[in-house]
C-alpha cells in the first residue's frame, strides 16, 4: 500500500495561491506559461469548458475562476458550486462569477466530500491533479470522492500537466522541476499511461488529448459508483 501524502505536501500544493499570486495568475499561467512553456494553449482548455459546462456545475480547484467567467454556460442561471482548499481562490472566484450566485465550500479534495448540493451534470478538475501530492494512482482518489456527486449522464473533465509522456523541452523541464522543488507542483511521477489507467478503472468512456506537456481529458459513464 502506498503511504498517504503528508499534510505538509497537501498544504504546499495550494498555499502558493495568495491574493498577490492570484492577481498575476491569469497573465503568468494562462497567457505566458500555457502557450509558451507548457504548449497547452488556454484556448484548448476554454474549448473543453465550453463543450462540457452544464446547468449544474461543480468546479474543483478554482484558482481565479477564469474559465467559469469566460466560458458560456448552456443557461443564463446555472447552479454553480465551487470547491477549493484555499480561501483566497474561493473568494476571488465567487466575486468574479457573482452573477451566478455560486455556493463555495472550503475542502481538501483528497479527503471524502460532504456536499449537500448534488448531483452535478458536469464536474471540472482543471489543473488540479498536478498540484496534488502522490502518484496518479493515489491522487485519483479525487475521482472516487467526486463520482457519487456526478449525475448518471454527467461528465468529469479537466486538464493536468505531465512530467512523463508529454512533449517536454528544455524550458518546460526546467520550470516543472522548479515548481516541484518548491512544492507547488507534485507531478514528477505523473504520466499519460497512469492517467489513462486511472480513468479506465472508473469510467466506461473517456477521452484524452495531449498538447505539449498538458493533457485534456473528459470521462463519463462511471463503471460503478463507490459508496459515499
Ligand atoms: C493551478 S490552480 C488551477 C486553477 C483553475 N482550475 C484553472 O485551471 O485556472 C490549482 C487550484 O487547486 C487548488 N487546490 C490545490 N490543492 C487542493 C486540494 N488538496 N484540495 C482542493 N483544492 C486544491 C488550489 O488552491 C488552486 O485553486
């Protein structure tokens, strides 16, 4: 059995998102790192959101709420629930998408959930997995925690950055190893094969698409719902 991730590592994966960092996050990550370092363009992720956002959406690991703000929901007044361990992210995002009157919960997604709003037609876990400590096999517990909250015909989608399997170059390797040294990323062991195995174990249908060192995924038709 793999040992559970240390609390320190879990804390580190979200602690970087101070108000100051959130002020530059969209520029630094979405405008600079995504196209030029990770080569996983923000436009690809935006399209993934556009295609999968639903009337009842749960967003996990919300950051600045950029995609929730910029992408269209299929209705004017979707039900929107935000989950994050970091209060700054929850505050920033709920301000930004105030027009949807979101409900926020401060939670560690590596622990079992207790959220009364459910089920959700869409659940996003965007750029979350590479922040979580552990191997893909262990951090995929996130899917087990979320599956009971997914509607029968719902979809889980998102993207993550890989250390193994993506098309790395000098700059992406350097920046990824810097972020791992700082504890901001925890993805030294993350590979495409393991992500695919984690989805295949839980869903009858899934899709993965690699761009640079990023992978976009969506999964639906769960194999069996784990007990809550
Ligand atoms: C890289 S940001 C992604 C932000 C946003 N989804 C996006 O794609 O722009 C990672 C987010 O995951 C949150 N996070 C990190 N570890 C977490 C945990 N254990 N439980 C819940 N949220 C976590 C961070 O606070 C942050 O909001």
